[in-house]
C-alpha cells in the first residue's frame, strides 16, 4: 500500500479539529488489547512470562508477529507523545512497579470510534502487554521515581530512510491530559 492510500485512511484535519472533536472513553479503542500478565514472586525476586509465540506470533494480540524489539528508558515525569504509524502495529511490555500514564487517540477514518481517546494508568502493581494497532496515536508520561523502562515489539522493522513515525503535538489534548 502506498503512503497516499495509508494517509487517506486516517483522520487528516488539523490539531484544533482533533482537540475539539476528541471524546474520552473508558472503553478501550477497537483493536487495542490490554493483557494482564502474571508476576511470580519469590524471596530472591520475581519473574513474569511476557508471552508464548506460536510460529513467531503472539496469539493473545491478534496473532502479532514480532519483527523488531526495542528498549527505551524515559526520565522521570517526561511526556513522550504523540505519534502514530500508517503500517506498523506496536506491542508494549510495561513492567510492574513502573507507573505510566498512557494516552491513545484513534485516528482511523473507518473506525466507529474515530477520535475516541483512552487514558490508561498502568504499571503500578501488575505487568501488562499493550497492543496498539496502526492508526492509533499513542504516547505516555513516566510516573516512576526512577527512569521508566519500556520494551517495544513491532511487526515492522524501522527504516531510517523512510520512517513510519508521524508526530502530533504533545499538547494536542491539552496539558491537563498528562496529569492524573
């Protein structure tokens, strides 16, 4: 699919229109999956199984096939937002004891919940996987008292000559969005 077709599937009005028309919802945006993981505790630490692959795919997340794994550390209280992809789906591993405020904004034109916003507070006591489909803008704020650690799994590899990374202003939904 060429970029023109991909763009035509996404909401393409300016940021003012997005801010005015967006609607917050407690129900997860269609296609987003949040999987609670079981943390196993022992005297010497803990262990969490992130996933079991079936022919390189993770069945719990739409048969997501991992093509690249990236690790990120974010400084305390920092906001990393907003960006979206035309072709790439993301899967984040969010470990417990790493509080994070995640923002999701559905930009897909064909979506019945277009411009619906989710605000998720995760990582306090439970580890999670968060599947974010292409066309859903996403970002987060570190609420940890130490650098926030996030593993990103993607179903496309990063191409520095033609990156599928498209940004929106971090304040598009207002500065208060990133406050609890």
